[in-house]
C-alpha cells in the first residue's frame, strides 16, 4: 500500500492515512501480525522513524502530520491545543442535513466519563435522492457535508453528526446500519465516509503559512462518480 506524501520538510512529514489503518499499534495488540500500521507503511516507503502529532481514528481517512524528531512534536501539538490550526473534514451523512449549523453537545473524554465541551460547524455542500429503498422509506437521501471542528474530542464528528440525526455513512458505532448496508450492497463501499481534508497553520519553526490538502480515497471517488458530486 503506497501512501500519498503531501508535504515534508526537515521538521515534519504530512501524508494521507488510508481508511481502516491504525496510526500505530497498541502494546500487545492482537492485530500486529495481521496488518501494518501507518508508521510501518511510512517507514517502508520513505524510511525513518516518525512521531504522530495528532490523532485520526482507524476508520477515518485523510491528512495527518508526523514529526521527524520527538523534540519537534510539542510545538506542533500546541497548534492544536491552542486552536491555531484550521482543520477541515468532509463527510457523507444520512438524510438532507441543514444548510449550516453549529453542534455544541459535550463529548465524553478519552479516559474518563467526564463530558467536555465540544463544537463543530457543519455546512451542507451537496445533496442526493436515490430511488433505492432503505427501511422504512421508498427512497434514500444523503448529504455531502463540510465539518470544521473547533475542538478535538475523541469521535467528536461521528458523535455530533449522529446527535443531529444525520449520522455518517459507514460508521459502525454511531451510524445507521440499514444505510451502511445499502452502500455495501449497491456501491461495494464499506468504509467510514469521514475524510480529514485539509490543515492550515503557521509553521512554528519556518514561520510561514502552510496549507495542505489530502486527496480523497478510492471509495469516495466511487460515490462522487455515482452521485455526480464534485468539490
């Protein structure tokens, strides 16, 4: 599996993470022998040890930053913690979502039952009605949405889209199993339709504006073609 290398300099490398690939294996992971992590794939392709600066879920595709040395990590992480980096995602959701809305439901923290404040801006870009029945309706409706998170909680975008009754397609935990199955049966697409599309920030070492975008993965291209959508 060849990774798309979007950008690199002496401090960082930026790549597109494919769907259903972990960034790195957890200790004692049962899947270590069965699959390669993003870090392993990156080492095979351009050689070297890299250090993730932020997170992407296993099932989420798209743009991810990695540092070339551990001493560079903290300055880039500060961009995320201090909201100095603009993150843009795209998703495909069930139904016709609002033209624009702010979702601010609290989201449970990674390591506790404490809910933390979270905010996501959702904008609807495209909509589609298909003559394919999905229970309990005779047709099915979908929206292409642009998601701009202000915070970075675990599963935030997946939880927030579900909160407004427009869950992401392909989400096994927060999604709609009937619509997920429709995409598998009709389009042979079983991935989560959530893609980390772009990052914009001022480089903390080079002091210049960086704008990076990640190409959509193959299943996205299938749906764009079927739905006649363009971005």
